[in-house]
C-alpha cells in the first residue's frame, strides 16, 4: 500500500545539512576538538572519540531535540557522559567541553540522565523513586510526594494504583516511565537519554516517543538522545549527529523537520520513510567502513 502524504498544512519530513550557528549566539553545549583516550601513555591506550566538534545553541523557551546515531562502539555514550560529567568517560583527554558556556566540572542538577537499563532503585516505591532528586535537595516530604504524584500521572501511570508499587512489580515500559519522571521532575535544562527505549516493544516504544515529545515541549529543554532505531531518531530529532566508526568523530550534522504530529501518523508518510532510508544508507556505509577498518587491524 503506498504511504500517504502528510495531511494538508503539515510539512513533509526533510533532511538538510545543518548550518553552523550564527556567530555570537549563546550556546548550551559546545565541544571543541574533544578527544578521549583511555589508559593514555600505556600500551593499553585506546582512543574512543577523536576531535569532536559541535555547537548547540541555547534556545530558551523552545529547546531542541538532538539525535545521536552511529555504529556500535563509536563513542555515543562517551559524548553523553562527557556532557553529564560522569567518570570514567569524564574528563576528556584533549579539547574543551562547555555547558552553558562554562567548562564542565562534574555532574550538576542542570543535566538529567536517563539510561537504557532500568535504573530505578529496587527498594523504593514508585513515588519514592520519582521523588528521589527532590529528597536529595531537601524538599519537605509533603511537597515532594505531591510533585511525585503529579509526575507519575504526567508519564502516563496511575499515581494511586502504581505509586506504592516497587520496580519489580512493573513492566519494562512502566519502569522506563518511572525513570523518565525521576529525571524530569528536577526540570533539567539538558536531558541526556542513552537508548532509553532500547528494551521496549515497538508499540510501547511509539507511545513513549509521543510522551517524550509532549513532556519535552513542556520543559523546553535541550535533549540529547542516543538510539540505534533510525525511525525513532528521524521522528524525534530537530538535529541529528551521525558518528563515524571508532574512534568516533562527527561525520554528518543534519537538520530534520520537527515531530509535529503523532509518531504513528508521521512514520506512515512517504517523505518520512524516504528520510529514514537516506539515514539508513549513511549508516550502512559507515558499517562497511567499520568492517574494513576491523579487517585492516584495530585503529590506534
Ligand atoms: N572505561 C573504559 N575503558 C576503556 N575503553 C572504554 C571505556 N569505556 C568505553 N570504552 C570504549 O570506548 C569506545 C566507545 O564506547 P561507547 O560506550 O561510548 O560507544 P557507543 O557508541 O555508546 O556504543 P554502543 O552503541 O554499543 O552503546 C568503545 O570501544 C568502548 O569499548
Ligand atoms: Mg552506548
């Protein structure tokens, strides 16, 4: 069955090269010639990313969705963890990483991280998991519980029915909703998501994509989102960074039509599927490059 065109008034999904930000624009994240080498100076030295350069403008009250794609092992998680200030990826070996125009010194409440694996505390109820950050910030109990209940509803769970459950009593999708609520309740300016929907079935995944778009609009944050799912990246991203094989560097910076309609609707359109094919083409070429590099011997 031929895929439909977007309904009247809706822009088709288009990929373009990303123009550099206008000079003097405030930046929320800025990588300048960033390289990470583990065990530098020893025979085990391994360079995971090399000479990474990108600039994401600060767009207060709008934010931006930045998709990150590339072959396995090219350094996507390394880049996210450098933004978050998380060891052992942080600090970088060379170059500079700025958040809000300040060099990253370590983790901070302006950046929230959602991991692929269910990172909820097993011995805390849903409410206490979601309220964890507020508890660390010494927000008093009544207020933090009320806020947690509000966020549990926002991520599509039932605060009354699910609030007192423990993580082992939840499905994978529910656990990931709790992890998202736990991060977003702190209203970070930057949300870092490393394959957050990797373990979910396709239907749950699409509803999580819609949920994420609506929450992100509300928070007006900048989201960095790593995924191996090309359709997910094309749907969610305003901008996409595609990495080369290891040692990773950014090979393509693309600008993409924003997700302005539900995932199910947009993903059925022809222009969307053509964009997915174009990105798949790029990634397949990178996989071939990775295989050729491996055949020649590991890169230094
Ligand atoms: N602590 C460490 N010590 C040594 N090498 C590491 C360490 N952490 C990561 N690496 C290496 O750095 C490279 C990049 O890792 P990273 O996890 O950033 O890749 P990735 O793109 O996120 O991969 P994937 O898609 O499989 O998650 C990999 O080759 C990995 O083995
Ligand atoms: Mg990774």
